[in-house]
């Protein structure tokens, strides 16, 4: 990722973070609409799950400046996702729902450049998670 892409991701996340609970609800609603087959993977309180999602996103967004330092946490998360029966194809659904959520939250501020930056960030992280998940199996 370029420094400008990292900056765009961090700035856009900072605008959404104050409404983290709403953003996570929008995200999961969209995810389950687009990929209803993933709904059974989520057990327990979705508010708690939303808090975990937004906390992990905050960690990732802050860690984009040093991806090497971030990768052990990403790999560990991927291995935990194996226990939940997450499949590689699920990452595409999550990425699409994530981009859609930020587009809804930011409106016109979700520019093409911001979308590209989020796509790049998600692609790097999802790719690392898919690889770590496969390696752990």
C-alpha cells in the first residue's frame, strides 16, 4: 500500500469509528443479505460480534503503517477463523460488505481513491488470512 492509500483508509475509518455500533450493524445486515450461507457461522450476540469487528478494524487500520508488525495478529485471527469454519470464498463476501458499509457511512466522501485504498488494504489482509488459514489446516 502507498502512504496515500494508508492515509485515506485511516482518515475514512476515523470518520466512521464514532458510529461503530451502527456501522457494524449495517455491515452484518449487508453481509447476511448478500451471503446468507455465512449467517450460521455467527453464534452469540451480534452486538458483541460487532464490537469485536470494529476493534479489529481499528487495530488493522492503525497497523497499516507497519504491516510486518501487524501480520502475526492477522495470522492468528485467520487460524481462529478455521475453528469457525470460515472458507476462502467467504472473504470476498466480507470485503464487498465492508466496502458497501463504508460507502453508506461516508457518502460522497467515499471517493474512488478511498474505495481503491480500502480494496487494496482488504486484499492484502484477506490474502494473508487465507494463506495462514490454509497453512494451519
